[in-house]
């Protein structure tokens, strides 16, 4: 009923999953930076998450940890699990998982993956996911895993249709206030869940990403930014007004003392926010009454 990838790439660890199942992100993934990326599915045994994490913490390699956990489970024939640890990756598909079911794992101790799925349209789903993993080498892990998930969906995905999807990626120092969360997104019930997850990922990257392609606030650009900020209700010295406006619309993670981030400038110029980097500007910015607050 599900297709997923558990992976690591350098110091980033993550899981992406989609299914014709309500709130799949509440059941399948476990991600612990430096320790484990795990996906439990089919007739999911949630206890595997703790068992596998404990085994990996103790130094057991991924394949041995998975073999030990499944050997002790009388229901293993109905289960499917993928696990990546500090050493190795492994996936297992029980003999009575509903057709089509299977998986593949690979990589090394710096970059590894376990891809698996059940009740799929066919083996082409897993094949497309593995091809996308290889094709996206060098991309940030959250972007890479999302591409893998979308490739599996485009190849047929869950043969029963779509309902939920999730992306959980952790890396040291990433995310809001450097909390270590590169992406933590769930679509619990949506007729096109993987694409909705992609839309949310675009927003997450916008709001929680770090400054990139920064232009100095000089000359014509400084004049333009000053006028736009004034129209947005933030007159005054450009640097001070820009920082205040960015805090109001939740873009403070992209603030740079060296100028203005390209995506911030895009939002300021349009007065709207992009739902997805590939889709253009489609959604209004939140008002101060609906802005995010620190957790």
C-alpha cells in the first residue's frame, strides 16, 4: 500500500513516503541524524523503529539489524522494511506482501539508500525511484528524496491511488534556528498527495532556507527595494525596513547583512509567495496575524 525511500547522503538522513493510506507519515518514517533512516510499511510493525534504531546505535550494521528484527517477528511475511545506518543499507519484503511488492538497496557508508514498495503498479516504480536517486546525485537530500518520490508516483506508484505523503529529513544545523530539521512535511489526506507535498516543500525551502544569490543594496536596486518596502508599510532606512518586513512575513531565515536574497527580492517585487519553485507565484503572503511563531 506504500512506496518509500530511506537514505543518507553525507551528514543528512531522511525518509520520503507516499501511500493510499491516511497519514502515512505518522506510521512509516524514523530519522535520527548520524544513526538511522528507517521505513516500516505493508502490515507495518511500528516497534521495528525502536528495535532497529537501538541496534544501529549499538554498532550493528543495517543488514544484520534488519535480519535480527525480522527473525524475531512472527508476522514478518506481511511486512516490508527499509533501513539505512552508519554502515550499510538493507530492505526486506515479506513473502506474502500484496503484489506487486519489492525493493532495492545500495550505496556505501557515505551515501546509501533503501527503496521499497507494495501494492504497486509494478517493478517499474522501484526502478524509476532508483534511477531518480542516481540522477539527483549532488542535490540536497530533501530535494533528492522528493524527486525520488515523484518519480515513483509518475511511474505508477500505489496501484490503488493517492492519499498521503511525507518527507522527513534531518541534518546538523539545518532548518529553523539551526534545529537540525531540513524538512518535516506531511500531507495526511489529499487526492494528489505527492504533488501537494512538492508544493509544501517549495514553501518550506522558501521560509526555512538560508540566504543565497545575495545582491548588495546599492544604486537602483536600493532605490527599488526602498520603494517596495514603503508600499508594504515599512518606510525608513532600507536595511532596517527590510529586516522588519522579512520578520513580519516569516522570511527572517533568509536575512543577510550583505544585501537581499534573490528569493526574498522575488517575493517583495510580486507581493506574493511561490507555492512551488516550478509553478510561479500563486499564493498571497500571510498577514502578520497568521505568521509563524517560534516553536
